[in-house]
C-alpha cells in the first residue's frame, strides 16, 4: 500500500492533489512545527496577470515552535481581503460562479485554528476533483520521530509498505534508511500542466485557478495526468535519477 503525507497547507497547488490521487492512503501531518511564510499559511492566485499571495495571519507572540494544528488564526479581516482578491482575480472566469460560493462558505466559517481551516479547504477541493483517496490524520495516530524516522512511523501506523514523497522533501528523506526499515520509497514525478487562463500562462498557483478556469471534470483529468510515482529506490539502475 502506497502512503503519502503532507502538512495541511492553505489553498494548495496542483502538485499536492496529484500526490494524493497517486496514493492509496494520504495522511495530514499537522502535528509538526508551523513554518511562517510557508505554504502552510499562504498561497498564490492570479490578479491582473500577476501572482498574488494570500496569507492567513496567525498569533505568533510567545508561541515559537507551535504546531500547525495549534496555530490560532488572528482575527477575521483577512477573510474579506482574500474573498475580495479572489473575486477580483476570477470573477470573469468561466467557472467562477459555479465554485466560488463553495469556497466562500468554507472560508466564512468561524475558524479558530489554521490546521482546521486548511483541512476543510483541502477536503472541499478533493471532493470537487473526485479524488477519493482515504484520508488519515497524524492527530489520531501515534506518530513519532522526525524527518525519515517520522515517515517510518507514519507507514507503520497506516500499514503501508511504500511511501511517496514530492521533490521538496529531498532535504530530509533518507531512502537507504527507509529501505532498511522494509519500506520502498518513490519520488513524485510532477510536470505542471498548461491550461487556458485567459492570458499568458502562470504556473504554480492555487488549485482555485484551475477550477475557475477549467471546471471540475477537466481539472480532475489534468490533476491526475500531471504526475506519476517514480521507480522505488532499490529498483533504479545505478546512476539513474528519479
């Protein structure tokens, strides 16, 4: 069984949903330390042909080292700003009227913590994209360790014998250690798809961009086709890059 995991991030891009679609199980990993100015608290949309960051403010004073799931959202003004920017950027796109009310409803709930907000948005997008991969949560399991040790613990808890990482995890994934633990490791091989945005293409935006421009059925097909799981570490030929 192939497991992947990721922190609950804000308005994620296509790469996360492709990874979830490739997996037999996916685990939210919100017990890890919050990283400010990361995808955990912000993401990009398109406004006036330029990328614009939307960031969720969280309480920081005296809370160094807090987990994503413990991070409390600071105020509500950001909701109006984010929704206004989304309307400004996508109000004239073909599928805006179809999906905006759903996004607005989720954002306007009374959120206390960042992790809860991000999980709800990701689950909404998974539903719209028709991705039915079962979701696990590190809060419900006894996950131990850090970096590669944590991946081993996640696989043990989920009953997985394979793990899928995106390329951003190269700094801490020890494939030899995973193999020694009896786990096969795969890298996600992702290539960002190009689709119509009504202007010169901008990559690496929130999945909102794809949904508002293409609609859910076409978006789902693009998300599933834009990546694959590479060969396991022990299956690669000498010198072969994943």
